[in-house]
C-alpha cells in the first residue's frame, strides 16, 4: 500500500514485498560498499597525482633561493633572466633588460616584491606585489618589465 508522506515522498507501508526488497537493497549496498570505497579512494588518489604532475616545474626550471627569476614565456619557458636581489636596496627599481619581457616568474627571495609593467616602476601601468619565500607565477597578469624589492 502506498500513501503520500508529509514531505510529498511516497511511503511504502504494510506490504511485505517492499520490506523484503528494501532489505535486499540494503544488503547489496553493504556488500558493495567496501569495493565502492576502494574505487573512490583510487580515483581521488589518481586525481591528486594528475594535479601534482600538472604543477611540477619543467626540467629547465631553475631559480635558486634568494633570486627573482623571470621567463619570456608562460609556464617558465623561453629565455630566463635571474636577479639576485639580496644585495638590492629596498625600494630600488630594478628594470629587466630592454630586450626582455617577463611572462612568468618566481620570487625565491624572503622579501615582498612588486612587479611592474613599466621598466621605470611607474604606477601608471599595471603592478602587483607578491610575497617572498617561494611565490611562483606561471602566467603573469601582465608583461613584467621591472621589479622592486621591499623590506
């Protein structure tokens, strides 16, 4: 016998066939649950492995601690320019070479850096500040042409 419940869902009552079928479904779920958990776990671990592989740096990627490195291409490809900013004066504008435009970069210094669209560190163009200690930007939000280090 069926009747609408309070939530609008049909409730099954008074019919042994539905009770037996419900018990059968529960037994099947219980017997398959360990297998389902293994498959789900395997899937999650596989996705984590894919995500890790996607974020690994290419073999030509090198940027030592204490350096700011910029690449002419996205995802750390193309020509590389590295600056050792440990001896740079805080607040000093350090333009990248005239023939170099950065499209990806890494801040391996321990200090904040600001990257600029203009070679003169002008705030009239785009600029953004990034934390130190290992900030990696595979696709810069704009072409980087200068960098400034902060205390």
